[in-house]
C-alpha cells in the first residue's frame, strides 16, 4: 500500500482545555497555534527524528516570553 505524500499543508482544529488551536502539518514539521493567530510552537520533523524535539521546544518557549 502506497502512502500519500505530504506535499501541501494539512490543517486541523483542536480543542484543548476549552481553547481552540490550529494544528498545521507540512513537509517541514508541525505547528500548533491558538486559532486566529500566526505565532505558535513549531516542531521540525528533523528535530523529532534525531531526539532534539524537547530541546527545540524548550528553546522556543524561552524565546517567546
């Protein structure tokens, strides 16, 4: 069975603790942002695959404050 390539962004709405978020998956990684906002948390597939996901997420969180 062949897999479908992720050649364009895939967006889905999530409800977390009563707040709406937009999850965007694309060829580079994923992004979670409050609905209606552009800024959010980015996680690159490369970081996830090599184990640097926690470090990348912590760095983004520290820069956002």
